[in-house]
């Protein structure tokens, strides 16, 4: 984070059980929440100089949490989210989006919001019909989970920011799986 000059970072799949804040070295502090050490978990990492600016921490679930900070007179809400994967039950996905909606609706109008999340979906290349919320540099074809991301962006009057920037293919998808003849999945 120091090398890339990142002061605030949202993390997912922390797999740490508990509801804590701890120093993680190099001048950073992690606020996290998790209920199971085997799956899920979300967090927000802050540069130590911003820790004193934290006004509120909302740990909603092991998939959604937020921090409210006041920086130079500006109220900033940082939301970390981890949507259920493609193979999960629809009910679990709906619960995630409901929790995220509740967090967003609790933020007063006029305060700034940044969401750093793994939405586990593809919003698709191109933006025909969705120009108000996304650029044309999405990934692959839109899937159900990607449609949920676009619908959320429309409901909240936000944007899917990473679709506005053209990137090389290897930088657009952070993790892929391939299936070999064994029927098992292997990281690429």
C-alpha cells in the first residue's frame, strides 16, 4: 500500500473471525469483521494518520461493513462488500444486496461514498442502455450477478468506475479458474 500510495483499502475474504481493529504494520490499521475463519470476512485498511478521523464503524455482516471518516471537513463513507459467488443461492445474494442497500440508505445526503467490493459478477463489455452508470470497458458478457451490480448503481445513482478505464486483459480479471479433465477446478 505504501509503494502504491494507497491510504484506504477495502479487503474481502479476510477469513478472520471477530470484530476488531488491529495494527498490521507499516503504519496501517485494519478494521474487520468475520464470523467464520473458513469463509467470507470484510475489512477496511487505513493509513494510521486517518484512524483518528474515524467517526463510526458499522459491521453489518461478514459481507458488508462501512467506516465513516471526516477528512478536512468532508464526510467520507467507505463501504467494503463481498457479494456471494455465482454458485451461491439466490437468497444469500438477495440478503447481501439488501444489507448493502440498508447501509447506503443510512448515509445522509451530501456525504461522500466510496465502495470497494468484490461483486463476483461481470457487467459485460459495452454500455448500451447503461451509459449513465458504466463505461464500455467491462469484462466478458453480463451475467446475473453483473446485472445486480448495474441495477444497484442505478438505484444509488453511482457508477461502476472500473469500466471507464481501458486495461490489458490480464489486469481486468483478478482471478480465474480452469477446469481440467479431472472435473476439479484449478487456479490459473
